[in-house]
C-alpha cells in the first residue's frame, strides 16, 4: 500500500486529475487483501471525483465495485 500512498501524495501535490484512478486501484488492491472497509472508502472517494468529471464509463466502473462490496456485506 506504500506505493499507492506515495501515488496519492504525488497526485495531490502536482496534479490531482488522476486522483480518482489512484483511489480506484488502491481500492481494488485493498479488496484483494480483504480490507473491505478501507477499499469501500477509496471507491467512495473515487466515485465523488468521477461524478464531478462526468465520465459515465468511469462512474459505472466504480459503482460496480461498490455494488460488489454491498453484496459482500449482505452475505
């Protein structure tokens, strides 16, 4: 996770345009490590940024990840 934390810092310091990508991929890695709560936080932050950008394809991708987490919690 140190790599993603570094990417987040760089993104915030220089150009936050790709911050949603960093958060999305960090969320995926956290989910693979079974860190569901942390992953959900990343996906929610990414979703806010993607909604602001208005890219429907990216919004859908993030929403699918959040729906997957919701299904995990319901089991």
